[in-house]
């Protein structure tokens, strides 16, 4: 059984509240889970102690039994000091798309043409 430590959404519309749970990866996001490990409230300030609460002993237990944290939970565990900081690099994220590149080339051609005309 492949285990995940992930967020299960609760709360009403536009008022999210998440539970940090250990569950089978085949179960739905808000479905059946084996154990509730903590809570995450994104509406609170980032420096608030109440924003993320976790039972770190149980998280370590599940990690030792092969549970894989999701990306967001892994970041929370890194700030808590349970996992070592992973290097993240996505250089293509800020790169413009094909249409934007084409528009930039056209603008450069027009600017070059106007510069030649004024000389």
C-alpha cells in the first residue's frame, strides 16, 4: 500500500481549512484516511503559530514507514525541520510563451526600422 501525507480540504466556500492526514494514495483527497496528523489554516498570517499544527512524532513515524509527503506538506515539514531542504529549480517558469516571444521579436524589428528611418 503506497502511503501519502497530504492535505484534506475542509471549510466552506472561500474559507478553506485543511487537515494534514496520512492516507492510502488511492483514496480521494477528502476521503478515507488512516490518521489525522495536524491542521493547516491558510487564512491566518504567515508568522502565526496557529497556521500549521502537526504532531511531528506521528509524521516521523509515517515517514519511516514509507509515506511520501506531497509538495506542499514537504515544504511545511522543511520549515518544521523534519525534512532537509530540497533544492527546487524551475528556470522555464518565468520564460515567456511562444506568442509573447513572437510579439517581442516584432517590436524589436519595428524599433530597428524606426531607428534606421531617423538616421
